[in-house]
C-alpha cells in the first residue's frame, strides 16, 4: 500500500510516498492476551465522552467496566 504525506514550510511543499507492506514472516497479532491481567479496549471511545463515562474503562478480557481515575489527562488531543 502506498501512503502519501505532505510536508510544508512557508510556500515550499513536498510530497513523500511510503510503501507499506506486511512482512510475510511476522504475525500481525498485536498483543498476546494469554498473560494479560487487564486488556483495555478503546473501541468506540471518544475525547467527546461525557465526564461520567470517562471514569470507566472496558476490560476486553472480562467485558467488565472498571472504575478508573485519570489524573492530568488531556481529553482534547490524545493525552
């Protein structure tokens, strides 16, 4: 897959292309869940969540919502 990125400084702009391909010798398994104690799943979460939803995190292993405390976390631009 070819990905294009543009870099600019003032009026000067350059486009760079990167070829991204899957390594056939590597598993694309992102995590090995066998040894995890907790597995946080951010699917469907958003920085626009209400404050009451922000105090719960979802454990993908047990499917439970776990109370959490986020201290000095910036909800508006990815932490």
